[in-house]
C-alpha cells in the first residue's frame, strides 16, 4: 500500500487530502482475493489525516476501557490466590514449628533415657563391689590394710567415689528409717531423740539411689530416774491419801 502526496498549492496555503492506494490482493476484511482494477491499480481510499487519527484515538480509548473492565475480576482473583497462598504458608510454618518442638522433646527424652541407662549401669557395678568395700573396711579396722594392698584399696575407693558412690551412716546421726536399718534398740537419757549410736554396716548411695541402707543400733531418749528419797516420799504421800 502506497500513498501519493500531491504538491501543496502555493496560492491556497492549505494541505491537500492524502490519497491512499490500496494494492493488497487480499481483502483484509473479507479475506477474499481482490480483482485488480482495469488500470492495474488498487482501489483508492481518500481519508483525511485528522479523521483517521480521531478514530484511532477513540478505538484506543475503547480498548483501554475494555481492558480495565476485564482486568478487575483478574485482580480480585489474584488477591484471592495470594490470600490462599499466605494461609498455606502459615499452616506449613505452624507444622514446621510443631515438628521442631516434637523433635526437640524427643531428643531431650532420649538424652534422659541414655543418662538413666548409664547411671543404672554404674550403680549396678558399684553395688556388686559393696561386699569388697566391706572386706576392706574390716581389714582396716583390724590393722591388716597396709602396704601395697592399702594403696590399691585407696585407688578403688577413690575411683568409686569419683563415679558417684557415697557412703553414709555415722555414729551420732539422727535416725532416718528411709536410709537406716535398725537392728538394735536401747534407751538413754543422754540423747534427745532416736539417735544412731552404733554402725554395724555402712550404707551406700549412688547419685540419688540408695544401694544399701546402713545397719545401725538406735538409742531413744529415756527420762532420768528420780532419786530414791523422792520416790519414798511420793509413795508415803500416796499411802496417806488412800487411808484418808
């Protein structure tokens, strides 16, 4: 398609209309083949530039209005999709936090169980060695624990103590039935309450676990006896009261 622009008249000073020659062989509207004119040129279409420009402006405005009208539902749909995605993100975040907390609790529980198993194993070994410690204590009481044998015994006791073994049961301790086993009982005015006066076998605990209670003799408080003269005077007063 070509355009021939005639020369402007020098006298009139006005622009001549633009002449457009359409040489396309296919009609853009119907899509059919055109029959060329007898002079070999296509049909001439004369239009003013101002008219064509106005139509294009109107057409562009209509297209923009149509796009805005059709774009409004799309914006709402996009906003809905954004809200749905945010909800999914919040749900996944909550799930992740819950799983993380459960895993942390699981690790703590496993660590506690592991420590309990280790402590139980140590306590079992220490419990099996209590009879050895009793023999060492009796040998020391009889003066037989000396020389290299005493050095080995001291190392054994120190190792068990560092592992968590602790002995208890001393003369003068207040009697506690949870850690003391009373096998002898007596009374005396010299004590104010149940008191350990003799340790027959030492007790041991490992951490918070009592491996063996201490075997002890317990003495309870007994009020002091009244003098003989006072007892006789009291008996005489009682007799007189009965006779009267």
